[in-house]
C-alpha cells in the first residue's frame, strides 16, 4: 500500500477500517434474489433486460474495430472506453484488445450515474445481464463486500436504465463472454476519500477496471480539442486531484477516471498509455457545435 494515499486522504483510515469490518461480517447472498442494499426486500428481477442495443450500430462498430490489427495492452489494470455508441468502434476496439491481451476473468465496469440517482456514492447490482450474446454473470461475492461497506448500494432498476453500464455489457459479452462483472455507477459528488477507499478495496482483487466515460461536452470542436489536451496532460501525470476539478466541458465522470488512476497506483508503478483521441464532429463529418469528444487509453502498472 502506498503511504501517499494515506497522506492525501486523512479520512481514509476510518473508511479502510470500515472496509475490513464489513468484509468480515458480510453475509452470503440469498439464492434466487438480489442484494437488498439495506431495504430488507430482495429484488424480484431475475436478470437485467437487454437495453441500449441497436443491432446495426453494434455490427458496424464491430466490423470497423475488427478491420484494425489487434493491439494487446500488456500490464493493463484499467481501460478507458466511451459509452456513447456514436464512437462504438472505440468501445469494441478497446474490449477486443483487452480480450487479446490475455486471460481476464473479472471486470469492474465503472461509469457515471448520469442523473445522480444513487442513494450511495456508487450504485451496483448482483443480477446477471441479459445480452444478445448470452448472459454475463456478476461477481456476487465482491459485490456483496462492496455493498457491506455502504460505499455501494444495490439498485438493479437504476442500473438497468444507466446507459454507461447497461450499454456496455453487450460489447463485454461479445468479446469476453466468460468474465464475471461488477457494475459501478458513480455519483458526480462522490468524495475523494470514497474514491480512494474503493481503489484500495479493488486493489485487493484480481480485476481489470473498464471506465466507460465520454469526454468534452457542449463545446465546439476546437474548444473540445483544447479541453482534451488539458485532460490528457492530467492523465499522463496521473493527477486525479486535477481531474476532479473538471466538469462536463472536460469529461462526464471525473470520479470514474480518478478511481481508475487511484486503482492503478495502488497495484504498482502506474502509467497512462493514450490510444486515441477524437470527437463526434470528426467521426460524423460535421464539425458544427456542439461535439462530444472521446479519449481512449489504459493504465498499466508494474509491481514495486
């Protein structure tokens, strides 16, 4: 564990203690139901339904991604892809290359809680995900541990309607059908201490994070390019503090990217590798504002 984490987040010691206690007292999941998230009533839904899926858009994205040579990502700990299917080939290319990198058995999908509906800093679900390419299985044990910490709360219905997660599971099932997943939609106002606590908890697990994040919103293409340059500089510097000062003009989930950085730093000497930077104006051929920009890349780490 890096001492710098404790220095940066004075409240982290108490949170970490809570994580240890929660992991020790967490109860097994009831069979046939979802985590209650403290409500006392198990979910009656048996699986998340197919949502945010367009067969033609998906097929076009897959064809475009597979037209490029696979580029494995040795040492990958966290991957950044969009959740906006206007840039679907970037989603598909990232996950195709993750599959080509080596055996990945568990993925933590993190994205924004777009409407900030979660009653906890992170919203999760232990239900399986129905996709056109089969069901994705949740890592119920890890989800239960996170729920027990009260950093996360299970709300399957909310996640079924959150496209940063529900729109990504089809691509995961397409390329990585055997993985177990842990979905996390992060509130915009999640504290730095909670982000650091999540990073510490996940660093104890053999998982790869997939951050489904779109970048600059509501600006012209030149303005988006300028904001992207600032964001890429912060990514290269692993500067989660600076990223957490950015708003929608830079990205739609600073907490998700900050979590990816903190996680990578907790698992070894981290660095960021940029894969691609573009925007919806370039992809559509119309640079009329506003545009949404996309930055893809990954964090790798090597053991100290």
